[in-house]
């Protein structure tokens, strides 16, 4: 049996020799120049599974491996796989040419990667190859010529130019989608791809070379997203039976294609049609409009009729009167950035908007459950969920741009994987209607710092908050610890995370498995409309329950009982998110740690009385109700600090950025430096 050699580099082991003017280090030959290294050919040929390292150490110097040289692996008949590191930015001419037993090639995400001509030409056994989605702009001539077994290849989205013969004789390819930014397809590019059945041509294409798709005998559909037919040679589709091959074009483009040489002989169909007896659709200028009344069907196993045009869809408008959105309706419409959903919609199907480019969405009132609807909507930043929703299940998985979301009071179940992988989500308020939190519901939310769990929650399933490495505050309003498994908070540093629990329940949590390892602090009981403060040494935790009538909240902090010495005004939205801080003194003496309906006000004076008012705001900031009281920080008063407080504060003479440049005014956010008239400085972060 063939011996498989795994070639790695380590910092502690180096075997080197000089041969043929090249340097051998751990089984790979290099040419060194400055601080970089290029992989070069092996006089005895490389074999097995080769892993190229990011860096290599030779003679005490560390070199970055940045390129694979011309013909470096050419004719290496026993090479079976290659892994290319992110440090490599260039693959040379014919680098892997005629590696007849090479079956897989993998790369990491890189900034820019240049692949020269014939790099993988004649790799007969190559069946899979993965390049990063960005960084590669050109696939040059003959790059994959005669890769007979290459059956599935995703051309990187950054590619704008595909050269002559690039995929010729790739006889296992069954479909190919040309990226939306591609403008040029060369001569003979897909020549002899006789298993190719479907191709998608982007709107920006301006050139298709001679014989580009010659002998693609099984081609049955061509999706052309350019509304205007480009001029092509009759040879482009030579050998394709146009009488049985459909050419799909955008709405209102059919007449133009019927008059264009090279295109007119196809079976031409426009981007419009019927969905069922009650619904019709049309795609014009990037807008997919759906008309009619009643339910939209599920699009499984057959995809939606507009699926082939998905790259051209930028917005969806659904007519009032349609009552549901079918399963998978707009799945993989990755350029879809907006969707107008009418109030008549009462059901949104599974994965209806999966992997779309949506940035914001409003779910209409009346929808009761959302199941996996917005998975992998990587650009989604804003979601409005109505109070009618009672179930959320896997809905926002991998929505990596979500930073905050309001879960309405009415949701009973936050199901498995609901917010899994939302790694920019910083805080979450779970309403007091929720009874269960499912497996990995908030797993791998790396930026999640705080979470509020209501007393209504009776079930938290495994991995619910696993790998939330940044979690530092949990407010648990249940006086009785919910039984949880060891995986619920897996990989969280509990010693660095504070668990706030109701008054009188600390001992119960100290006895409860998985809860007892947190830093546990009791907080006062909070009534439905009330506010309580937990004084600490030189800070205070302010806690209140949300008011369903509130449009916002305002918290006023005073230093005196007469309430004339107003220190801070803190303004919040209806979700309890801090939206503004107004300083009423020349110099800040406080910092606020935001945790939504729970705020720790830090850097107060020890042993000092403070007075507060919480205002519940309605429309136009009308005060619906207010609550006032005082709290006293713990610890001994600091005479030095009190003396400073009693004297005049120094005057501000200027604001500067971190490299010493003077600013015209105080920044509203960011990190900056204040210079006072006494020569002292203060670094401020907003």
C-alpha cells in the first residue's frame, strides 16, 4: 500500500540540506529571498499528502512562505493532496501540472492570490478544489484544462476574468455559475465540457470568446442575467442543440434576444410566470414582484421558479392579499437586500430567506412562528419581531452582523440554534413569557456580554450559551435554580462572570451544580413597575422590569438630596438599550456598564448618598410615571476624593486624539484625551 507522508513544520525540529541550489527544510525545497520563501521543485518528486507551512525557519531566520514556484510540483505522479496556507499569494505557471493522482487542493482565506497559467493542467484525478471567496481576480489560460474528474467547482466571487481554455475538457462538470462581477470569458473556456447541463451568465458580462461552450452537448439551460444581449460569435455554442436548450432571460428582454445572432435560436423564456392558480410573478430591474391572493406553496423539492434568476434579485415585493411565504421561497438570493412583506402574511416558511443579503426586515403582526427563516443572512443588522410570535427556532443562526435584537413578550420557546453563531450580538433580554431555551440557542455568540433570564424559564438545554467567551453578566430572575447540564455554559470563564440572583436565593445557587461556580451576587426583588438598586463599594447595580407601555426610559442621577446637583441623565430606548448620556459636570466621575434593564454605574464615591429618578416615557417623551429614591454606596468615604469634589474642578483646555492631534470639539464617541488647565490629562472612552 502507498505510504502517506504528512509534511509539517515545527519550531523545534529542522532538518536541512543544500541541493541543486535550493534548500530542503522538513521535506520541502525552498528558495529564500529577504524574509520570504518560495516553494520549489523536488529533484526526487513530492508525494503523498503535502502541507505547506505559513513560515519556515532556516539558519536561525524565519521566512514567510509567500509563493509556489513555476513547475514546483509538475509531474509529481504520487502527490495525492496539497494544502496551501494563507501566506501564499502566488501559484506559479504549471505549478501542479500533470499531477495525475492529485485528488484535492485546499487553501485558506487569503487577501490576494494570483494563479498563473496551466497551474493545475492535466490533474486528471482532481475532484475537488476550494479557493477563498475573495482574493482571486483572474483564472488564467488553461488553469484547469484536462481536469477530467473535476465535478464541482465554485468560482470565487472576486473573479472578473476567465481565460482561454481555463476549464476545457473538464468532462465531469455538470453546472457552473459565473460570478456576478465577471466581465470576460475567453476562447474555448469550457470547450468539451460534455456533462455540463446548466450555466449562469452574469449581468456584467461583456465578452464571451469563440468556441467558449463548444461541444457542451448536454447543455439544457442557459440563464442570462444581462437584459441586453451581447454580441457573440456563432461558434460560442457550437454543438449545443438550441432546439432543446432553454435560454432564460429577464422580463422584457425576450424580443431583444429573439433578434440577436448567436442567441435567437434558443428556446427563450422570460423571468415571469405563474406560481399556482392564484399567484404570478415577474422580475424586472432587480425587483421580484409577486401578485395574487392566498397561500404561496412550498418550494421543495422543486425550487421556486425564480431560483435560476436569484443572482439578479435585489428586492422582493409581495402584494397585499398573499397570506404565506413558502418554504425555501427566496433561499440563496444572496443579492436580495430588501423585502416588502405585507400585513396579510401570517406564515413564513422554513428557510424562506436563508443566505440572503437582507440588511433589515420587519416581520408582520400575525406571524406566530419563525423557523430557520433567516439562517446565514450575514448582512442582517435589524429585525422587528411582532408580539404575535410565540416560537423562534434556528431562525437567526449565523446572522453575524446582528448586534442586538428585541425578543417580544409573548415568545414562549427560543428553540435550538435560534441565535447560534451570531458572534456580534452583545446583549440579549429574554422576556418573561419564555419557558424554554433550546440547545445552542445562543451558542458561539462570542461578543455576548450580558443576558437576562426571566423567572418564567423552566428549561435550559445543553450548549445554550456554550462558547460565549465574552459573557460577563447574567441576571437570573428565577429564585429557584433551573437544573442544567455541564454543557450549557461550556467554555465560559465563570470566575469572571457575575451571576445576579433574586434576594434570598444566593444559597440555593451556591448549592446548584453549574450555577455555583459563578461570582454570585444577590439583588433586591423587583416589582413589575418598580426599580431597585444594589449598592456596592464604589458602584451600584440599577435593576428594573420593562414597562409594556414604555417608548423609552430616562434615569437621572443626583449628588444631593435637593436634586439640584444633577450628575448624569441616561436615556434608553424601549428595549432598555442605552442611547444617550448627558454629562452635567465639566468632568466625568462615572462610567456606566450597560446590560439592558440592568445597569452598573461604576466609579462612584464610596460611602456616599446618591439620589435617582427613573422616568417611564411614552410617545414624544411624555413621562408616564416616575420613581424616585436614594442609595448609599458601601465602603468608607475617601477624604482625598471628597476634598477634590469640594474644590473647583480643573478647566478643560482641549481635546486630543491618541496621537496628540488637537480636536476642534469633544468627540461624541470613541477614545480621546482631555487636557486640563492644571496640566493633567484624562483618557476618555465613549
